[in-house]
C-alpha cells in the first residue's frame, strides 16, 4: 500500500444493512462512502451487519440487521466494541454510530471521525458537545451545525449521490410524489391535503413498520386516501427510482428542521423538482424558483404545486451533478481523513 493510500474503517449502526434494501438514509451514505473511497484508491473495511452487501471487505458481530431492536443500548454497545476490535489495523475509523465515539475515546483511539446524521437536540446535543471537543465531528448541513453553536464542528459535508444510478425522468406520470417515513414530522397528512386542494393526484410511498407509524397512518392518512391519493407502501430501490422519474414534483412538506433530506437530492437527480417547507437544510438543497420552491406555509405550497410546470427539469439534474455527487462528498471526507492523520 502506497503512502497516499489509507486503510479506512467504516463503522455503521447495527439496525440496517449496508446498502439498505429499502429505507435507510444513513446506510445509503455509508455504502456510497465505501464505494467512493475504493474508487479513489483507498482500502476500506466495513463493520456493519452480516447481511450487508456493499462490495468491500465486511466484518460483523450482528448477523442480520437488528431493526426490531433499534435503539437498544446493549445491541449497539456490543456492536461498537467488537467493531473497534475488528478495525484496529485501520489508519482511521469513520464512525456513523451514536455510542461508538464514546467507546473510542474510552479506549484512547485518537484517529476517529464521527458524522452525526440526526438533529442536535436533547441528549444528542450534550453528547456531541463532548464528542466535538475531543474528536473531529462532521455535520451534514450548515443548518444542523448552526442549531447547536456550542458544538465544535470540524466541517460540514453534504451527502452525495451516485448520479448515474438515477434515471432522468420526464415527469410524465403527472402525479405528485411523497417519499419518506409515515410520521407526522415528514408531513404525510399535509401532503395529501395540499395535493387535493391543488387538484393534483398524489402517490405516497412511505416506510411503515413501527407501531407508531402504523397508528399515524390509520388515524391521519388512510381516511384521506381515494382515487386521487394513493398509498403504495414502502418503495424498494427500483420502484423508488421509477416513482421519482415519473413524478411531476416531489411534495415534501416537512414539519421539522431536517438535518439534510436525502430524498430531495434523489428527486433532483431524476430531474424532479422539489416543493418543500423553508426549514432545516432545505434551502441548502433547493434553489427557490429554479429547482423547486421553498415555501413558508401551506398556502404557499399550494401555489407552488400550481406553478410546478414552470420549472426546468434539466436544471434540477444539473444542480445535483454540480453540488451533490458522491465524488464531491468522498473528496471532502478524504481531505478530513488526511488532516486527521497529519495532526
């Protein structure tokens, strides 16, 4: 291995395989980082679940994704303990778990980078304030970082996409698309109400596995379904891409300051404009009036639906190529790894 090559360990959470078979934003990013690092000439070992299929050397202690035990401390702690043992020969570890950095610090591991994929709120805010003081912490948007100014963020690195995997669509399906999780924060019910108000059909493709997601669907969303509002379940990768390519627009009326919003870049990669709320990282992704509309309230979202045909789908694709490619994301992480190695 030449001096310019690094041995990089990627530590993914134990809840979802890498890449994810369906919904799984963090695991999608870990997969793209792994592939991108190999393409850049580095050696990568992935510590994830045993059912992961990313094309890099894999180590694991959890044989299959533990989605049914998500958040259990004992599962994650065992996973990261054995993960750091398996990655002991790496030059640097890029940790995407919550507990992992604490274990690394307890063991005296200094060459560790952590990316926070969630919002800096509640206990997470206090945890990452301590992490950021002792190891390089990465935020995934400027908005995420700005909401907790006391956390020492080493740098902001936006998520990236493998552009060639996203087909350019013409939006000839004529429908609006909601794509995400069946939770109130994502605005599923609002999307149905807004689409119906604007007189446009809506396809809802959403993850719905947890009891809270099922109860929200039963109480708030299912009563709104009809010929114009259709729920198709959770969309696996091929189905998701076809839905995105055929949509006139992605309707994304989020109700919370989402740290990034990968689905918005996925839509734009297919040439599909994004209609979204002006919160969180959305202004860092959507160029208002060019690749979509950033809306202050639901009335503005209805107006945006009525204006969606004014937007140029080619401009949507071009924005992702320029700012949100896997190559750009991976180059930023490599620069960080090299900086850490030189410290």
